[in-house]
């Protein structure tokens, strides 16, 4: 049995145990801690486990169906282990900060989401990769509908909107994946095994037109899940309405599934399709929508949860920019930013949830001067906010800088193409981030306090999850190589495919 | 031991129970129920242990009309399992059902399902249309009685009358179709029909007419559009165990006949093959849409399950239209059987929860499900799982069946049907998940815990585990069902 199977099953077992009546908080926090330690151990050991291997470390596969070949296969490369680490950290923080008066369903849902995310990131079989993500979506939607913020009507409508968007997105994604499987299994036998599909894609790539069509379908499917503009409008209301642990886990972890899917499936299997000019230009247009349009939208928000939710949509644009450049530096930056954004947004949502519990509102014009009574809280919030802006020294900065640099010089080409223009546009996003985050920070923590509105610092036990996340931001920001060292072998194949595809595309244009 | 002995035993047991009820009116319900359930369980055990799979083991007088292939054995097993589950459900529902009968007794309730079961088992092995017709009538006539069993309920009476009239009409159409087929091909056996249909001198129009009437008659039985309108009313009016029986047992029986009929009509080089295929595609796509779109507006869960049953029939018809799938190594009949096997636990589980609510004095509307998550966490989780599986969520049994159907549709490039099937699946997500959200919503009509007896709990757990096992590890079931194709490949 691969240790990764334990990582996936542990949260699911914890959820079952809590449902059966085990003491919720102890079981929940205990299993999350155990899993965090396990994942840390696996990451620590990753170099030796993956040494000399072309594919995945900690591999195992259990065949569940012969034809079409589907197996419960797990394995980790650098990308998967980084995201598993993100999942373990956020899950631990999310279940720790659930206050004792909440019912057990909060813990159950959090563990189901975490288990689904682990499964999605660690599966080496397209079927299970998809299925685990679906598994994580259901508790998310049920929690928003039944335990979310806002009045009954509002959260029901938000939950339905989210269900429709994500349901349709998942169906488009499934259609694209099945098409992919059908195309790459022309040998007569259908297989969902990612390695077999990769081998087939390397041996006999599809014609470029077909690649582009499938890549675009998958981009729409995965893009809906990551709230790619203009398929994003579910995300901000959903995060604002979601219960705190669900908002932390979904925006921090689960949303990265779409980006993960693009790197894991689309880039290696359909490089010429993804990097063909038509798909690229469409993607650049959409991601600029994420950064610039959503940037303005965020500036105009009046409530902290709306600011955070919209900023989370906006920041996805940078990661898409990194994917779209496809260079080594840009891809590493994208992966680092996936991790950093997950940690920082989880920290911010967690703190915002605590604030809402204490004063009952997150309207920016009703808050003010909160810093006076809660210095620790203020500092923790500052960590999240400044990371989100991209302050040097915190993890997001490293990711963003790498994306911008990596996208500007694409494989040594000197021409100033659409990608470079997109970078120029995207840079303005940093300014907008600074505007809304600093404004929110100032109006919440500085100035004069409203009568009766004050918060207290979290007690020592309640500080644990937030301090942990802030510390991770700092460590990953100062020493990003700790994480990026894990993401090496799989990167080379990706950039090779990307550079060949981009070169052939530019050649075709210049001819 | 011959399978026929088991079937005869079931039919005779049914008759004996009927006699006991008539001549010993004082016998308790419990005795009848335990005799009936015990007899079926015995038959089930015998079937899976000592029954012979060889056609030669059948008595000589039935051998011309019956053949034991793996498809037949599979459906016979399915019939036994569903009958046992239905009898158990009847026993569970007895307290509330007996309020609706004239004399407060339920005796035929425990004998007729045995006769239905024998009929379905014979039907599964039938090799000619006359045997099909006779066994189909044995099943249908018993169902006429069962549907209208709750005499004091007006809904049940309405359901009974509707089912009787439409059922009789469809039987007429079926016989009409059989007559045309016999006229065109000169044969009543499936083999003879396909042999005649590949000869160019067979006249096409009469064969086509026969096929169309045959499909229409069978379409009534499996609830295919445009012959589906009886389903919601009958499902709503019939007692819950009978609805379960209709939606799984009767449907499976209809599909085994439809599989064999379609296989013989669409045999390779058949002169009417393309037309039958087109007809099935249109029927299937229409059935999916007419099942899933109206389901959006339903407030009663029983009616919702009725519409869902229609749309599932649509996917099955589409699978039949696609023919054998070389890519997945399964015959179209194998895909249908796989789908029905996965359909069984989820549907029975759904109706089981309905039955428990009913016994606790609750209604069958979606609003009655509100707060179920608090009142009985176990049933709430089990029902959510069943509904998720009906919607076709990955990792549940329902996904695998749909996957095979969709792969077949893509392989054959039937894009129009694929679009309809996708729309059906997408709307399915809406109406099943609406119910799941209701289950876990906070506000409920009452919050006192439901009284659930240990047997229901056990049953719910077993069915829920079956759904997950079939969804996560479908390999054994698929292997059992992909045998027919290998055998067929060898003989060619």
C-alpha cells in the first residue's frame, strides 16, 4: 500500500468516524495533524524516493476495471507533492479554527473536501482525478446552501448558481477528458491511465487542429473551476457566502484543481493545441479580464469578504499567465504562486471569519480602529494582506516575479508579441491589489473605532492555525527553493513540449 | 439441479400461499410473509449454488422455448434478488399498507410477487415471441392486481385503472406486431426472425411494420417515450413496494426481451437494421428528454423517481441502439444488464427511505425530506448516496453505467443523441441534488428522530455499500457481463 493512499483515505475515514459519533474536534484536528506530518515526511523523503525515476514516486495502482482500463492509481511528482502539502496545511488550519459551538458537519465537510483534494492531486488516473474533485465539490455546495452566511434566500440562490456553474463546467471537462481518452486510445483499448496516455501522446501526437479544439474545451472546463474570466461570476458570491472552513479550503486548495489539471493533462498531452496562437490569444484575453476587470471590481467592493473573494478570482489571472508563457521560470512561478495564494487566501478568510464571529459584520465603513485592541490579530492579517499584494519576502512575491520575468522573455524570442503586452497589462494588477488591500487594511485596523465594535486577540490555542499559515508564507517567501526544489524532473518535460510547440507555432506564423 | 425446478417451485409456492389465504383466513400475516420470504431466499440460495447453467438440464418439454445463456442467467438472478427485496419491503410497509385494504389483510401481496418472479425468470430465457408473450402477460396481469392493491386510496385506484387500460392496449399492440413479424418472416423464434431478415427476398415493409409495433408494445412495458405517460401516475399511486418492483423488476424484464428482440432485428446485414436503429435512437433520445425535463418541476419524490426511471430507460434504449461496443468489449445487452444491475441498489434504496418515512407517517414530497439529516443521519446519508448515484456521480454505481452508454454513443458518432443524453444527465444533477440539499437543510417540519428498525438500517447500509463498491470496483461485474461477446466472437 502506497503511503499516498493513506493520505487520501485518512480524511475520509476521519469524516466517517465523526459521522459515526467520534468526538468531532479531537478526531478532526488529530487526523489533520497526522496527515500534515505524513505529507511533510513524504515531501522530505521525496528526493530519494523519486531519484532515478522518470515518472511518479510512491506509486501504486489497483485495477478497478479492465476495459476501459481504469485503476485507482496514485503517485506523486513534484507538482503533486507541493499541492498535497498545500492541502494538508490548509486543511489543518481550517479544521483547527472551527469553533467548538459549530456542529460536527463542519468537520465532516472539511475532511471530505480535503480528502477529495488529496485524491485529485495524487491520482495518476484521469477518472479518479476527476471523480475525487467531484467528491470534494458536493460538501462545498451543501455547506454553502445550508450553513452559509447571509439570509436563507441569498445563500440558497448563491449555492444554486455555484452548482450550475461548477456542474456545467465539470460536464464540459468530462466531455473533453472522454474525448481525449478516446483519441489517445486508438490502439483498440480504452485507458484512463495518465502515463499510458502520455506515452501515446508522445509517440503519436494529434494533429494541431484537433489538439487545439480539445485543449480549448478543457480550458473552458478547467477554467470554470478556477473562475477564469468570463466564467468567474460564481466564485466571489460563493466564497463570501461559504462558511469559513469551506471558503478556506475551496478558495485555497480546491480551486487549484483546475490549474493543476491544465499542467497535469493539457500541457503534456496537447502542447501544440494549448500553445497554438488561437487558444493562446483567447487565454491571454481571458486572463487579462481576470486581472484588470476583476481588479476594478475588487476595488469597488464594500465588504471585506467580497474584497477577499474577488481578489482571489483576480489572482488566478497571474497563474494563467505563467502557464501561458510555458517557460521554465514562468511555470515554476505559477506553481509557487498556486501554493502561496492558497496559503494567503486561507489565512485571510480564516481571520475574516473570526472577525465576523466577533462583531457580526464585515462592512468596511462600519469597521475601524480594530488594531488597537488586537495587535496580534492585526499583524497576522497584515501578513496575509501584504502577501496578497506581493510584498517581497512573502511567498506570493516570489511567484509573481518569476511569472512576470518568465513570461517576458519567451524561449529567447525577442519579438514583442501578445504575451509581452499581456505582461505589461498584468503588471497594473499589482497596483490594483495594493489599492484595495491597503484600503481595506487601513479602514479596518486604523482610524477611530465604532462604538461597541472591537475584537480581541485570539487565545494561544486559536493562534496556532494562523501563525502556522503566516510562518509558511514567510518561509516560502524567503526560501522559495525549498518548494521549487521538489518541482524539477516533471518541469523539464513540460518546458520541452512547450518550447517545441511555441517554436513551431511562431515558425508557422512567420512563413 | 435444473433452474426450471426452482422457477416451478416459486410459482407453485405462490399458488399454495394464495390457497392458504383463501381456505385458512385466520393465518397471520407474519406466517405468510415468512413463508414467502423464506421460499424466495431458498430459491435464491439454490440458484446461486446448485443450479445448472446448461440448457440441457432443462426438462425436455421446455427446451424448444428456452435457452440458458449468460444473459438469461444474469436476469434470472436479478429477478430473484429484486423479488426478495420487494417482499422484505412489503413486510416493512405492512403496518401502513393494511390501512388501505378493504379487510385490512395483505395476503395476495405476499403470493403474487412469487408468481411475477417465476414469470420474469422464464421470460429471461425465452427464445421465441410466444413464450415472451405468455410470460410477459403472467407478469403484467399480476402487476395489475398489485398496483391497485391499496383499494381505499383513490390514487391507487386511479393508478390501477390507468395501468390496466394502457397495459391491455400495449399488449394488443405487441400481439399485432408479433403477427406482422410472423407474416413477414414466417417465424416466431428470435433465431428464425434474424435468419429471415438477412435474406434479401424477405419483404421489407411488413417486417418494418412488425418491428415498429413490437417496439411500441415493449416500449410501454419499459416506459419509453412516447408511451411513458402512465409512469408518474402509476408510480405515485401504487404502494411503495410495488412501485419498486415496477421500476426495477418490470423494467429489467422488459429490457431483457427488448435486448433479444433488438438483437434479432438488428442482426448483421438485416434488411431493416438501419431503420430499427434510427427508430431506437429517436425513441431513446426522446425518452431521456421527456424523463428528465419534467422531473425538474416535481414536488413529490415518488413522481420524481418515476420520471427518473423514464430517463434511465432512455439511456438503456440508446445503449441498445449503439449495438455492441468493440472498444469496451461489451455487447449492447451486456451494457444494458450492467446498467440495470447498478440501477437496482440505488432505486431500491430510494424507495426504502420513502417507505420508512411513510411508516413514520410522513408524506412523499420533497418538503417532507427537509431536516432528514438530523432526524436520521444514516438514512439521510444513504439516500443522498442513492440520489448521487442516480445522477451519475463518479465513484458511485450510476456513473459506470452511464460511462459505457456515453462511450458507445461517441464511438458510433451519434452526436444528436449524445447531446440529448448530456442534457438529460445535466438536468439530472439539478433535480437529484435539489433533493439532497433539502435533506440536509436546517428547517424541517419536525425534528424528532425517525423510528427506523434494525432491518431497515441494515438494508440501507448493505445497499449503500453495494452502490459504492460497484462504483469504485466494477471489474467483477463487468467481467461477468462481457462473456457473451467472447463466446459470440468464437462462434463466428
